[in-house]
């Protein structure tokens, strides 16, 4: 039975008709004959012209086959996310075009940039730097490709399969210059007035998600992630939404989604054909459960965004998008407008790290150092803030410190002498009015202790 359309919504009638027909066909076998265009128009109380437009969209997307002097038939192979229809709707959004024209890549200037880690093991990095220098001196360059160096994508495919269980091909990987740019490309490619994004709030990426004019719907982040019943409620209200999640390391709450919640979220989104955008920014710094993109069947509805930036260093502005094949062309269309080129040198460096095995050796040492740093940070916080605050966070990397009594945000900024390692969050969300986000990895433990001591003194005033 065809789902009725609503002329009072912003979605054009022909797209509503197309969605209604596709939903109707999902429970029917391939080759099933559709009612005539005239009958569909009468059933849905729309004009025949509207139905013709809907048929053209569905035919372009491979959902139906239109036959001359005969009724159209279903060519839908199986239910699932209709990426072509999502892309088609995104292209209709004038707001998306306005965003590309007005913003370009300038949005990133407003984002907070943290320094790198002061305890990264340097030997593997120096070895790779020397190898890269020899390659450049010998004019050993990889051929440039808009999607990213092929050799790098091939090595990433092997690395992700062996380390995370992610099964993908080089053709499903797009290289970008950092996670923020990757998300901006995704947002401009798919989001719009008719495709809102559900995201964990408060969130670091909200300004990027809303750049194309799409509604962003915040879901309050809990200690073990968004509860499935909350996600279910919002999915019921927003059938054409995307779900963006950072299950491993949510900024700024420092919550990590439990494996049970993660699997429930995945099952729920898969059941309702909701695309998931999984941001995996902190992968590699500590042992953690595998990402959603490693789950069976995830290749159809999970867009995975990973990076080297937070492991190798913040000057390593390189990330990757793993995406269903039928979305690659659309993403590259947008990428050519907002990020036509990324650094050849950084791609060569990343390729050499993977090819030589230096990255695996580097991560092994880095995890040990992160754990040592974590123990030191815990001891410092316990010494100076016990009874004055509570905290939680990612091992060795960050902490969310919630003070028992609020302190002046300006005083916190001024006491840091330029390098901001403690960020007041009062302007971000009312629920975080007494909270500070601490990036723990950018300075020595002695300097960190001096900073926390000053914070303790500020709390005592």
C-alpha cells in the first residue's frame, strides 16, 4: 500500500511520491508491475505530472524500469539505504549550494586546534622522514589522484582489515586533509533541508554539520552513549535522517559508547535504513572495541571517518572516508569544490609509515606511553583536585573536569600563559557551566601539575 503524501511539508511532492513507491516495492519481488501513473496519481491525490517526475527519479536510481507502452516494473533488488535518492535530494537543496559558495573551507578557522603530543616516540617518525627525503630526492612520487594516492589507499585497506577487521577496497576510500574537512565534504554531499543529522550533544562538529543548511538535532550524550530508546524516538520523527556518532571518544564529554549500546544503535539504524557516520578520531591511542564499520553488513549504511592526526601528530592533516561505492562520485564532486588537492608530502609520509611497518611499531610504543601518561595525570588530579572536582576522560589524552563550584572562565584562560590546555565549556552548553576540558597530551607532566595546582588555587579563592 502506498504511503500518503503531505503537501504541507518542505519536501517536494514528487520526492514524497518516489519514497512512497520505493517503500511499497520493498516488500514485493523484482519484476512486480506498478499501478499505472494515473492510478497512482488518484491514490495519492497528486497530479499525473508529479507521478511522472517521481518515476523518472526512481528510474534514474535503478528502483524501477520504465517500459514503452507498458506498466513500469520494479527493479529493486533488496531493501536498504537508497543512496542515489539521498544524493538526488541533496542536489535539490539550494542551501547546500549557498553553503559551498559562502563558506568554502573557511569554517575550520573557527575550530579549536590542539597541539600534538609531547611524548610521541620519535625514532620511527625520524626513520620515515629520512626514507621520504630519499624518495623525494630520487623523484619517487606517487601519481596524484583526486580520491587519494592509490598506493596509500591500498595499504590503508590492508591495515584496516588486519587491525580493525574493516573489509573494504581501495575504491571505497577517499583521502582528505583531516576529519573536519572529511565531515564538511560529507555534510555538503548529503545533508540538506530534507536530510537532518542526529548527533551526540554537546558536540565538536555541530558547526560543520549545519554548514549546508541542514537541521542538526542534538541527542544528549550519556555515560555509555546515546540510549537506543532515545535514538529510536528521534528516528521515528525523522525518517530521512543521518546519525553521526563518535563512539570511541566523544568531545567534550569524554564519554565512550558501550559495546552493547553501539551494537543496538547499529541494529536500529540498519533496520530503519538510517545512514551512520562513524567518526573514529582517537583510534590507536589505546585498546578499544572494534568500530561499527567492522560489523557484518555495515558496508551498506556506515560511512567511516578515520585519521592519523591524533596518533602521529596534528601537523599530519590526513584522514580518510570509507563509504559505499555508489556514493564515491557524489563525494568527489563536492571534494573538488572545497578541497581539490591535499598535500602530496603528507600522503607520501603516510604511505611510507604503512609500507615500512613503522606505523605499527610506533603505535605499540605510543600506547605504552599513553598509559604511563594516564597514570601520571590521575595522580596529579587526585593530589590537587580531590574534594574540589570530579573528572573522567580518555586514557592519557583528555579529561572533562567538573568543579564543585564554578570559577571565572576568564581567569582560567589567563592563568595558562597562551597555550590553552584547559578549556572552559560554559559557552558551549549550560550543562557544562562548571566544566573544563583538559587536553593532557601536549605538555610535560611537571607543567601539567603546575597548571592543575594553579587551578586548585583558583578554586580555593
